[in-house]
């Protein structure tokens, strides 16, 4: 009770300072104590230990409602809306549509799509350090002191005759300045860096029904596009595994072309395989690709929601549902997914109706639900905070 009173007092002070701005009041909730504290040494992943994770809530487009939450393993507490409390003098809070989040060095980076910026914060306190200005920015990755950020470049506009191709921006993380750009396809989404190359999923999402269908391959040293790999329409996510393979998801066209998973050999940059599973989002942990799919069916006039695990070494769907206790029925619209590399706990978010607060669910590695907690609107993107084995 004392914790809530303190938070409310701080919120009233902040509101007094920003009379014309909607301020999201931070809240702390006890979620889970003791049994999920992470303080062990990891044997097969980049972390030695994990303190907690940030969850970026997208918020509704046009409503300036992106928020940042944090879960602390040691205390078992979940804190909502931490950005405003950490940055009481920043107008308009985080901004419009949080699209990606990452940690590099001692900094936390949040990509705020329709606000055309990346918020750069202290990774421990979420206090603002600076801002990177890139129009219609989407996803971020890092390599050798630089951030690489995809940009749609043009405005939010749905038209089959869209003229503005997207690009990847190269950003000096010391100065937070864009130092170069590389033009790719239309509406580039997620990117991956592996083997001296940057892979970019070109979606063409604004050009319905004339979607893009290629992955751009950029030589990272010269920062030039050297190849396009033909894959499938409306590409979205990319993830490199430990076997020299790149896993690419296609959204399909939402009508007759279904969502699907594709594999590219990164040694030859050739498409080698596909798996008939619906993939809206995924997380790769070792050789296990945890996936969920949400597809609208014009046969049943309802959403078809699936969960599963693909073994990327065997190229097989090995589990048709990683939730084993039937509690997937509680999830109305899965939207974000993450797996703790040490405990193997599985986190799935529920965007519900996209206009009200969502829910974060935690499942044990056995697929049994452990706890759930209320989040902000459209909970989507995770990043773990902890001690890494090596500097990225």
C-alpha cells in the first residue's frame, strides 16, 4: 500500500508540471517471488545472469500511448509506465507506436515508429540520454559501435502505387547521428546481422496488393546492397540460427496466400526450404523456434490462433502447442513472445482488442502457466537486462 501512495504522489507532482500532457501513472504490482529469480550462470547463451526485462507497449496509433514496463526477477515485481516517472520533463511521454526495443552497451533503445524517433535511455534507470531522428523507423540491430535501423522513409499511406523505397540507416552510437543510409525495398521491416552481412525483410506492406517479396542482402563493410533473395510476399521477421541459416516469416496476403516460414542458407544466400506453419511472431532459443500464428479464416469467419515449436536443425514442427495446460484459451490475441534463455520460461503477451490494456502471461518450460499481469496497450517487444558473457 505504501508503494502505491508514493507512486501516486509522484504522479500528481508530474501532472502539475505538465498540465497539457496526458501522463501515465507508474504502478508497481507484486507478481512472483523467489522461484523465478535468475542469478545462475548460463551455459549455452549470451547471458551469465538476468536481472529482469523491459516490455515495450506499442500503444494505439495516433494516440501517443506507447509505454514502458519492467519486470524485476529479484523482487518479483512488475512496474508499469516507468518512462514518464523517470523523465518528468520530456513532453508527450514516449510517443506514438513503440515498434522495437534493444540494449547495447549501457543504453536502452526504444524505436518509436510514428513519432519518427528512437528514444535512447540509461538501461538501468530508463532516464533519457538522447534521441535519434529517423522517419517511420521500424527495427534496430547493432554491430561494432553502430546501430542499424530500418525505415519506411515515407509517410503512413496505403496505396498500391507507393513511390518511396525504404532504407537502412547507419547510426554512430557515440554521437547518435545518422552517418549513412542504404536504400533497400519498400517498407523494410526486421533486419538481422550475421556473417558480415545485413539481411532486411522487405514487406511492401503499404502497397497492398502489390507486396514486396525479397530479402535485401547488404555488405556491412561497404554498406551497399549486394543482392536480393526472392522469398515470399509481405515479409516480416528475420532470425539467424547457429547453423548458418536465416529464418524468415511471411505474413501472406491475409486472404488466399497463407503465412509461412522460410529458410535461407546464409553461405550461399539462397532460399532452401519452407515450413507450412503460420508465423505472426517468434523467438529463437537454441535450436527451438517458438512461434505463434494469428490468421483470419473466411471459412469459419474467426481467427485461427496456433502455437508451436520448430526445430531449426531438423526443419520440423516438433510441438504443435508449447502451452500444455489449456490456458491458451485465456489469450485473446497473442502479440509478443520471448523465452528466458536460463530458466526457459516462456512469455506471451495478449493485445486483447488492441484498444485496452493487455496481459503478459508467464509459462514454465513445461508449458504450464505460472502467472499473469496487466500491461499497457498492445504489449509487444521484450529485452532482457542482465550480465552478458561478451560485449556485443
